[in-house]
C-alpha cells in the first residue's frame, strides 16, 4: 500500500483555528508558517515587547477592557504575569453589560442577564486582586444586585476556617467603592426633564451587606441615592462598624433631597476628605467634624440637588466653633448644574474655593459682596469653569469689572481666578497688579474687550494712568505686562482650552 502523503498546505491548514473578533463573531484563520531561513537571517530585528517593565505594562493594561486584557495575557508568560499586577485591577467597573449573556424574553425581547458561571470564574481568577469597585447601572439593577450578592457570598466563604483554596482572599484588597445611581427616570425624548426615583429595598440591602464585609475600605462614594429619611439615617451603619478608623475619603451626594443630617460622617475619626450635599449637614454634624482630622469639606450641589433657596445654611456659631477646633479645615463650595443655580451661602465658614460648572449661572453682585465680606481671609479659588450660555453686557457699569477688582483687592489669599464673562483689557491689568498672591489667572480671550474704560482714580499718578491706557490697546501688550507681573509666560485662554481647566481645579483638591 502506498504511503499516505500530506501536502504542505494541508499541514498549515491543520494549524488553523477559530478566533473571536471585536464584534464577538467567530472567524476561521490560518496560521502561516515562516520559512526557516527567515529565522536564520541575522539581519532581522525582533521587538522586545516581552521585556517591558511592569510599570509600563500596568499602564498599557489600564487602557484595555476586560476582554482585551485577557487576550493580552496570552501573548507571553511575562504579559500573563502582568495580568495580575496590582494597578491593572485598581478599578473594576460593573455596568449593565459586565459579565452578562444575551437571553431572549418573550415579552421584552433580548436582554442581558448576569452569567453566574462567568461571574464566579471571574471572582475566582481576579477576586483577590481587585482594589476598587465601581457600580454604574443604567437600567439593569437586577444584574448589579446579583453581582453584589455573589461577591458577598464569595467573601463570606473566603472568611471561613476551611475556605476553599480558590476563594481565599476574594475581595480582601478592595479599598474603594463607587456607586452612582441613575436617579433620573425621565423619558429619553425629554433630555432636560428630571423625574427622580431613589434606590432602596433589596438593592440597598445587598449593598449594605457587601459594605459590611469590606473591612479595609478607604474610599466610599455614594451618589444620587435619593433615599427616604429613615433609610438615609442608617445608610452607613455597616460601614461605620467595619471601617471607623480606616476611612479616608467619603462622598455622599444627594443621599436625600430633603433636609436630613447624616450624623455618621462625623464619626470617622481619620477622615481626610468629605463631600456631602448641603441638605445633609447641620450644626450637630459640624460639631462632630470639629473633633476629626478632616482637611477638606466639599459642599457639593448638582442638577438633582434641591434649589438653594430651600436649603438652610449652618449657623455662624457652629462654623466658628469648627474653625476654632479644626483650624486647618478648608471648605469648598461647588455647583454642577445645567441651570442657573447658586451655591448655598455658609456665613463665617472657612471657605477656600467657590467654583461653578454651570453654563447658565451668572456672577451676581449681592453674592460677591457677601462672599468678600465673609471669606476674604481664606478664599483662594473662585471661578466659573464652563463656557457661558448667555450674553454679557458691554457697558462698563453693567459688567463684572468692578466686582472682580473688589475680590482681587480684598481677598489677599486669592491664588486662582477664572473669568469667563466680558471684561476690558484694563481690568485684567488692574487685577494682576491688585491680587498680590495670584498665581493662576484664566481669562477667556473671546470675552475681553480692548478698552481702557475705567474712570481715573484719585490715587493714580499720571505715569500709571498713561501706562494703563497705552498697555490696554492690544492683547499682546497685556499678555506681556501680565507675564512680568505674575512671573511666568501668561496668555489669554481660548475657548477650547478653557473647557479643560476643570481638570486643573480638581487636581488641586
């Protein structure tokens, strides 16, 4: 019988296989063999991707989603080990599609349901490497609830004396948890509408059960929960019992929409940064915070926070006692909204920054006067970050020039100032000279009028007034003079660059 011969093409086809592309579709590919002469050629230069340091690999893996990280771990042994590096799993995002599979529902069509087998395998493989959890559901709250339940069960089994080897240390390294609840249930065809529904029930119970098992939690952010008062008062019971001395960063935004002080925030004795809505603090909470090591208190309002007119500020007596017992504390007032919203004014508070991310909020003279009167000794940052959606007046007596000058002269610790409304070039020069500690001055070039329209002050000399009038005639001369005053190369900010200034402010805090 003649020997069976196999052609080279057949040998290559035997090394072919199936591959899943980026659209989750299977495709059949051939693995082409390279000629032996190609490897014997000493002139070929091969890349050294397998020798990249761990710090570079961690940065590469941080840009990949979970499926891509798995594919990258198949490259070589070094990249396989990089799959388990600490910073790779610094944050594990759980949304509507995480670890799910499509399932057809007769009434609702195709839906994505949590795949329990994949989830359990995932927790076994990487559960002990997770550093942070972030929940961002949009519609599938049941998937989030089931994931939290499975993680809690795995952590319970891992803590048992005879725990299975694969479940040991699952979730033991989780230091941060972020949960942003989609409380706005308005229709998709009504983008500006707001219809609030809070969480609670079994979902809240599952979250609290998970929090009770995170014994090493350092950062906790719960945003837009919109709870009832009786639920909000017991929200942090389990967290306080587990992490009373370890919590460092706590973020509670819109726990309720009505006035409901959260007393638990003053019991984390080593807390450094607290972000809370103004309707969730009162005088008693401030007295508790006075005995902590808190460094930054952010009073934060977003589009779902009730109007500032319906929120009562804390008393002057409570703020004075807080400043006396905790003199290093800095208070930050911030608004993020798409409407014309104002911060809740806190008289006598040690306010360091007042910032807005609100395109329709205007600078109001009465608020500036009150702010200068109460915060002049500590105010360091003031400004509106987003581009305005309104027109500024051109007449000098209707503009904000005099208000900005008052702030620059009276607030002697002012170091950062944002100006997005119309001012003249002469105003920019006067602000740069008047603010002695100013380090960062951001002025929109599009909003600056080339004009010296200030009436002459009796204290100005003829030489100074001539300099002011002459320098105000062009953008270039103003930039040159301000650069000399601030001692760095200063320029007006374009609208495109002005949109990026929010990152700089957030980095400072």
